[in-house]
C-alpha cells in the first residue's frame, strides 16, 4: 500500500517548516515501507522505525518515522539533489541506501535484519564507504552488541513473535467459529441435535462467543424435549427413568449455556453506532430468550425449587417484547411456571395481576381458578368456582381444559355446595360492569 499524493500547497507548507534554505524550491513526496525479517523467515511491518534523510550534495537533512503498518511518507523533500536514506529501529540492524535520486525513485522499501537497534549517522556511512570498511547496515556487519542492546533486541523480537502468534490464533479461531456456527445451524435445521451441539462445542473451544452459547442452549433444550417425549409414555420404568434423567440434564445444561450467553452480553459495552447497537440488541435478546426458555423447563420439570428463578428470568424476557399480544402471552407463560411447579399461592398473585390488566383473559381466569382450588383452602373455593365458571362460559368448546374445569365445578357443587357466581370487574373509569 502506498500513500496518496498530497496537494502541492500542503507540500509547500511542510517544506517551509523543514528548511528555510529551500523555501522556494520545488518539492516532492517520498514514501516506502520498513519490515523486519524474523528468525523463522517471516516478515513483519516495523512500527516506529526512523528514516534519516540526508542530502549529500548540500548540507540538509530531515527524518520521518513509520506508522503501525510500517509505512512512512514525507511530503517536503526538495526535488533536486542526491540523498542517502538510513533506517533504524529497536531490535534491528540499521540499513541505508546511498546516492539516491529521489526525483527518479520516490518509493524505497527496507527489509531489516535482527540487530542492536543502532542508528547510523551520515559521517559513519561516508567513512565506511571511503575506507571500504563494512558499516552497520546495507548488508554489512553489525557493530558489537552490548548486553543492554541485546536485551532490548530480544524483548523486541519476543513481542513481535507474540503479536504474530496472537494474530495467527485469532485468524484460526475466526475460521473455526465461522465454520462450526454454520455446521451447527445446518445440523439444527435437520433436527440432528447431537451434531449441532458437537459443532457449537468445537467453536466454543476455539473462543467463547455469546451466539454459540445461545444456539447451544436451544439445541440442548430441543434434544431434552425429544428425549422426554420419547419415554414419557414408556412402560419400561428403567428406560423411562434414564430418558427422563437425560432430558433433565440437557435442560439444566441449556440453562447454563443461556446464562453464559446473557452474562457475556451484559458484560459488553453497548455500541454507540446505530447499526452495531441494533446487532447488539438482537444478540442480547437471543441470549435472554434461550436462557428464559431453558429456565421454564428447569423450574417446572428439573428442580421446582428454582421456579421463582425461572419466573423472574421469563418475566424479564416478557418485558423486552414490544408487541402487546406477545408481551401478554409471555407474561402469562411466566406465571404458568409458578403454577406448573405447584407454587399456587405465588401463581395466584401473578394471575391476579394479569386479570387486573385484562379481566377477560380466558386462560388467566382458568389458571387463577385452578390455583385457588389447588391451594386446598376451602375459604378460596368460592372464588375458584367463580373464575372457573367464567372460563367455562368464555372458552371455546374445543379448549383442552374445558372439560376439566367443568368437572371441578361439578365437584364443588355436589361436594361443597358451591356454585359459580358472576364476577364483576371495574374498568379504568371506575364504572362497574358485569
């Protein structure tokens, strides 16, 4: 890569600052690159290398340093004249080019060898060339190296090696993650959850990424459901127990992976750029969704003592939804975790909140009635009958739990002499309605 030419006006301004002796002279831009050849034969750019530019037909000199890519550029060089370029860098042997017509050769690259980091003066270069002796640089022998210079060179070489190896590992990890992410997604689409999980694990071994944890969580959850469904009706008790245990482990592992994804997203700085912020928000929501869905199963089928934990995570997931209908459904799903875990008093609390916002919610009426009935507190049976009665009146005939609700109502009528009563609700205006 070479630098683009600057405007002549800018070049002239830089020249004025460099030397009054050539204030009105025509100037040119020179550029090049400095690299260092490592012991293993690889070549790396040298940042901070100094290029001393000596004009030898008159007394004039300047200098420039390389950027992070090892590139240098100087826009204030007199067009005429003969030059010597000398380059030096920590941990490298100095090098030089003499008798250079920069007007004919404005681009000059240097490939340095490891050395003591010495800097050559113009007098050293002239003396070496006049006597025929070997000067440091230009393929000549380097001067003797002190212990301090040797230590500096070796430290420079060590850091360069670390950078090279680090970049290599990053490149390899990126390739592995890209490959395994695609392989895992393809296997997941084919419902080959074993292969999907193996692919995601391979990617995570290369580098932990939130998206890989999120996808692994979903694959584990789906495999757990598949295992559960395959044995739930089995008459072979040993096989059923083994299958259930495998499903529960998958769901627990799914929750762990989902939490890891969410923790990593929460630890990241929120991007300021609008496009990057959108990507960040999508990845964070995906992590939260995978964690919430896994915790729904953990709290209801693996360890019911964690139902409250599952409820809180799922409620957080519901709060992120912007669509009112989907938000209401997820809020109801969160309450259902408490109900399915047998925590009926807590379920009653949450279903009351749902009905306060939406009194005609059919399923909320059902589960509030069921939770009140299952509390085994006869003082709550009348209210249970009321909500179950409202559900029975409003639910479609093909609702899977309508027959069960009617059976409970019949039980309350015959055994407890309790009949459903109409529930009155108070709209936001405060006016009562039937």
